[in-house]
């Protein structure tokens, strides 16, 4: 009895959940050999360990390998301070002011190295809704594990021993295809409402089901997203849209009532049959591109998501007597301004979005030299892909899309024969355009 007591005191075991010794799962059980880890992150771990530190590959990479998916990147967690990490690698720099992380370059690879984070204390700064504002204390590996969101994301892989250190039964949960929150889900969502979106995105992307405890509060806590900085929401939305499973993600967001605070216009758009068809086609198209290893541009994606809102404003402006192109400019600005309050679309992406939208009326002009000059536009390809989605969704005539497909594939005489006759008024319009005008060249995005 006394011996038992002493051993408990000296092993430091406590009964609180998450405060116990971790399971150390050998490679013979989990099967992930070190050659599955990127060579850069392996070398980072080895070097830190040679310097007397703990260092593991952590988070999404371990989870993805266990589930048989290709990891996007390999992050490292360590007990070395950012300054110690920086000193250990010549090509490294400290990023961030509050919670510093270190970017280490290994060949072409950039590895993100994070020092273990500590427990949130009584004095942790939070806003009035309970969202954690400052998160800058270092801690032990155990504390670091407890600070992560889902059990499947709190796994530490040691490339030297090839063992996985698992504090929260993450390997078991992954095997059972469950996404389980570490700790009390409501409290964890309040600390950081982005976790609501992460739950949906990771479940959709990895084919996991969200544990009922974590799923239940989502709908009622969705309103907390309104309080998240727009730049963070934008980053998370972009991750979601480019996850390769965007259709599933958006469908699930709607089912959970999460799309309200997120893309204010998506509410409206998804409720209009034409808008929904267009958005879903665009997302399916993006998922398909990603599954074939092709890139997607954020500008194209957001241009799709917001297009029907632009159309609605554009129609209204024209009905109010505004000329076609100035009306389009005003509609674009209105939509991007309203959207920007919730979602910080970066300036560069806003510029790309506008380029794609502004090309659309030009596809209708199929006479004279104009189709030829449209072909030469640097953004022609994106504009044309966008046009095809519009045609497929039934917003414009299929014939218009087919005409442009053919116009690109033929040349010379045949191309010239495709041109439509000049309409009365075309010449007048062209003469007017000779005057300096900014129509067609997007002004700097706000
Ligand atoms: P992805 O496949 O999109 O990269 P990920 O889980 O790796 O998914 P990251 O944003 O790269 O996502 O985060 C890396 C790790 O950091 C996560 O696995 C998790 O352990 C932790 N983490 C990220 N965001 C949060 C959060 N909001 N709350 C708690 N832990 C988080
Ligand atoms: Mg990651």
C-alpha cells in the first residue's frame, strides 16, 4: 500500500484526464516507418535531439499517414525554445511576435518548428465571449498535447524510434474513424470558434464522423464565428475550399448552420436555385481539379462563390438606369465591400476576382476584332473556365460557351468565318471607347 502510494507520487501520475502518461505505440503496431516522413522534418528532429532536446513530427502529418492520406506538410514540435531552434539551424528564422515559431529551410522544404505550448492559465487574456486572445506560454509536451484540438491531431511521431506518443487515444479514435475533441467541446469552441469549422473540414476531408459530444454544440455555437477576425476566417475558408472535398464541406456547413456567419451572401446564394447550382458546379469542378493534382486559384473560387450576388446587384443598377459596364463596377465593389467585413479577402485576390468578372460581358462580343483581343488577355483562361460554368449552370446560353470553345480550337479562315456580324451601334460604341476610359481594366482592389 505504502509502496503503491510512493510510486504514484514519484511517477507524477494524476487522475485528471489528459494528465496521464501517454501511450507509446511502436512501429510494429502502427506501421509508419521513418521513410514516410519528409527528409527535411526528419533531419530537423534528429538535429534537435542531438542537441539534447525532444523533437517530434506532430499534428496533421501523423494523422494523415495513419489514415493513408498524403500529408500536406510536416510540422515539428519541440521543447527547445525558438531561440535555441534558430541557433541549431543556419537557414532558419523566427516568425511571429506573440507566439514565435521558427521556419527552418532544408533544401527546398520549409519546416515549421513550434515550441510546446503551455496550459491556459487563470490570467489568460480572453475577449468577452471567451475567445483566447494571447497564447504565448511555453509548456511541457503533455500540456502541448492538451492544447491541441482533436485527439487525432495530438499525436507525436519520433523519427528516431519510429514510435508514436499518444496522450489522448488519438490512434484508437482514428482507427474508429472518429473525430473527438480533447477536453470539453463547448469550452474548446469558445476558446477558439475556428475549431467549429475545423471539425467540419477535417471530418469531410478525412472521412471521419464527428463524435456526438463535439457535434451537438456546433449549431448553437455557430454565432461565435461572428467574433473571429476576418483574416483568420478567410484562411480557414480557403483551406476548406481547397481541401479537395469542398462540396462535402459546404454541404455539411449548411447542415450545421455554420455558413451564416461565414459567407453572409452564401445564405442568399444557396437559397436561389440558379446560384446554388452554379456554386455547387464550381466546387465540384475544384474538387475534381485537386483530385487530379491540378492547382486552383483562390481568386477563381471566390469569384464563383460571389458571382450571383454580383449579378443581382448588377441587374438592379441597370434597372436603375446605370450603363452596363459602370453598373458592373459598382456591383462588384458593393459585393466585395460587404463581404470584406466578414472575410478579409486580400487585395491581390480581390484583383483576380474582379478580372474574372470583368471579362464576362466581353464574351458576349463576338464581332470584329474584339474576340481576338479577348483571346490575348492574360486572364482569358480563367474567364473562359468561368464562362463554361455559367453556361453549364444555365445562366447563359450553352451556345455561347461552345462558340468560345470552338473559336479557340480553329484558326485562320475558319476562325474569321465564326465572327458574328457587327450590330448597329457597335461602331459607335467602339468610337466612344477610343477616349480614355477605365472600363475593362480593373482598378486597384480595396
Ligand atoms: P491540415 O491538413 O489542414 O494541415 P492540420 O490539422 O495539420 O490540418 P494545421 O492548421 O496545419 O492543421 O495545424 C497543425 C496542428 O496544430 C493541428 O494538427 C493541431 O494539432 C494544431 N492546431 C491547429 N489549429 C488549432 C486550433 N484552432 N486549436 C487547437 N489546435 C490547433
Ligand atoms: Mg498541417
